[in-house]
């Protein structure tokens, strides 16, 4: 009888660019996406504050797409609605993996970062609301400072220290995963102005077809991609923000491997393939079109930061995030049996709480949804997000750099990981670069 050979899921042909190229591997690295995001935002800010700022605005507002399908959108809108759907598809895959096979599967391990994420969203929202109590509509932006940009934060974390213990990264990444889930829920529930149920019901058809295919491990690109595009169009027409389609499609993909399959499960494989597009194209292009605000020099910066909207965003990101995350973590650890990872100290928690104040991609998106692209309040939101993220970065760098020597010792212990006989791996013959 012929032995059945285990197979690895493939969306594209073996050896394709996304499967095995060196460029895709570089774009897949967490720090690469963050650095590209920072670079794209910097180019946009500089361009928008030069004598050629009008050309930036013309490019951002250039409308393309079929008008008959209500898809004659500006390039900025295509970036926010279309390209970010790719980012949220990857987020959906990551969330599904965490809930099925990751840290969020175990309530005891997930308790601290989950509660920290919830506190880290509630406190910034409260800070923003306190700044903007009144009847001028500014309260609509309450959710802007609640989101953490994980790509940005991980890039900064890598720059701060090259000796990061596993517990530190795990806490931050788990917190960010829950943060993403809550941000997606907020966008779907609170930033949908008009709901067309017929389009939403119609969107269920391609989503179900997509789900049936992936559940049967049928994952050819020529089948899945058209279904994903149709689902995106219908969700866009329904009034729900189109990025939600990406999350829903990501949730349909199975995590666990099927019988006879080696290598990663389908969710992990699709994430491996799509992440370079998300990190290398979707998020940087969105950042380029979203971050370009004409400040108007020092006087313009002062004027923007005198607006309670911008003040609420800045203090929400800098103060609200730190107090919410560190405070909720301390309360849970004090009054329950939950405890910190052995590698973490409370200084680390405070530093990570400050780092979580880097709100960029989703914060800018919520700002546009709340106030409309190009409005004075949206411009002030952008200034607030940029200033708040910069201040949070500086404060987190100061706190975490003080711990760099301790991190070095922790990582050295991790690298000496003893084998079953008590012999350090570095002394084994095949240990590589010990």
C-alpha cells in the first residue's frame, strides 16, 4: 500500500515570491514593518509642510474607481478602507491562532494581558472625554487614544534593546492582540453611521463560501481572493467599515493542522504569506496618506495642541495608557492569584504601558471615521496622535533602557537553556554559533 505523504498548505505555487523570497522574509520581520511605517509617516509629514504641500493633498484626494459601484474613492480612502483590510485580515488570523492555540487559550496565562488591554482602552477614553465634555461633537472621538500600534511599538522596542526577554515580548504581543480585537469591535459598533442590512446579508454569501473552502483546506488564490474582494465590496456598501471584512475572513481560517499534514496550519501559513503585503505595502501606504498634516510651523503646532481634541488624544495616549495598563495589572495581581511572568518586574510593566501609548495606524483611522478626512478636527487629531506617540516613545525608552543590563542577563540565561542531561546547548556538537 502506498504511504500517504504529508502535505503543506500552499496558496501560491511552491517557490513563489511570497513563499520563499529574501525580500518577503525581511518584510515579515516585526521591526521591518514598524520602520517602514515610521519612514512613510515621516515622508508624509515633511512633504505636507513644504511649499509643495498642495501636491500632497492633490495626490491624497485623487479619486479613482468605478462610480457605478460607489467605489470612486480617493487614494487616501482606498488606503484606509482597502489596504487596511489586508492588515486586519492578518490581525484576524493572529487573533484566531491566539484563541485556539496560543496564550489566550489558557485563561490563567491570558488574564493579566487581557485585563491590561481593557484597562489600557478604558482609561484613555475617560481622559479624552474629560477634556471634551460639551456639546460640540468632539466626544465622537473618544476611541482615538484607545488603540496601540503594535508594529510601531515592536519596532521601537527592538531599537531600545537587542536583549529582550521572552516574557517581555509575550506580554506586549498578547496585550496588543486583545487591543486589536477591542479596537475592531469599537469600529464595528460605534463608527457605523448608516447600516444597509441587504448588503450586509449579501456579504454573508462570499464569506460563507470562503469559510467552506478554507475549512476543507481548499486554498487556491484564484478562488479565495475573488471571494474576499466581493465580501469587502459588500461590507463597504453596507455601511460597516470595510476593514471588518478582513477580520471576519481571517476568523474563518482553521488553525489546527488536518490529518496527514505536516508544517504549519492554514491560518499560520496564510499569515506567513500575507504579512509581507500587510507590513511592506498596506500599513506604510496608509501611514503615508493618513499622517500628512500641514502643521503651519511652531504657531500652528501650538494652535493645534490648544484644541481639547488634540489634548485629549495626547494625554490619553501618554497618561491614560500608562495608568490604565499598569494600574489594572497591579489591581489584578494584588487582589487575585494572577501573577507576573518570572522575567518581568513592575518597572517593565510601567515601561510597556508607556510604550503602548504609541497609537498610530488604528488611532488615525478612528480619527478619520470620527471627524471626516481633511477636517480641522481630523488635522488636530493627527497632530495629537503624532505628538502623543512621540512622547510615549521617549518616556518608554527612558524607563526600559534602564533595565537593559538586567535584560542582557535574562537573555544569557535563556540562551544557556539546559538539555535533559543538564549540559548547556552551546556545548553540543551541533550547537551552531555558541
